[in-house]
C-alpha cells in the first residue's frame, strides 16, 4: 500500500513499511529502463511485480547466496517484512515462465514445487519444508518487448526446462 502525496493512506488500515527499515545498512534495487519502455510495467500483474521486487530485494541483500545457491523467502519474512501473501508468492511460477527468474533445482521437490514422497517426508519429521530457491535473471530479460515473451508463455510455449531450472 502506498501513501498519497498528501501523506494520507489509501484504502487499508495498515501502515506501509519499507523493508529497508529493518536493515543496516539499507539495500537498494534497480530496474532497467526497459522494464518501463518495453511494456513490462503494463503487462505484469501487481502480484507478479510485487513478487519480482521482493526477490530482487532479497538478491541485493544476499548477493553471495544469490549467486551460489539462489535466494529464498521463508513464510514469516514473506508476510512480515514484505507483506506478500501466499497467493502473491505463487506469482514466482509465471515469473519463471516469462523468463525473469529461474527456479533453482531442489532434489527434494518435483518440478512443480511439490515435495517428493511427501508422506514419507512427514513421517521422518523433516519439518520445516525446504524452501523454494530462486535466481534473478540478468536485466537483459527485459530488453525484448514484454508482449512477445508473455504471449509466447501464455500460448503454451513456455521456456524450456533448462531455462526454468538450474542444472
């Protein structure tokens, strides 16, 4: 939720908190100008933009982890620090299809994200579940017009498995 220029809240009764307020020193994220000029801002849903910015912020906070193993966001941080609901979190699936992020392969999960042998996993007492890990793809992902890439993804021509997962 954003504040109006007058400083009054719009819509909800919750205060908007910038995630950086929890950090020392604060991090910043950048978006290429092509995010705007190639139409991405208009064709991504609010949930997709919010999830992308959340992952981009995590990648900037933990650059080494991002490059080595991928970043993740546990439920508590997702809800408390970023205000991202479970439904918004699921936007990572379309972001991967559009070629903006990459889902890092996890041997304990199927390609669709479900836990392998879930019942046996629970019997072993292996809780919490291993988180999804992501890598933000380079900014050149935005260099092509959004309409082309999104149309291709929506017409059942998704990126290859190699593009969506890490080898």
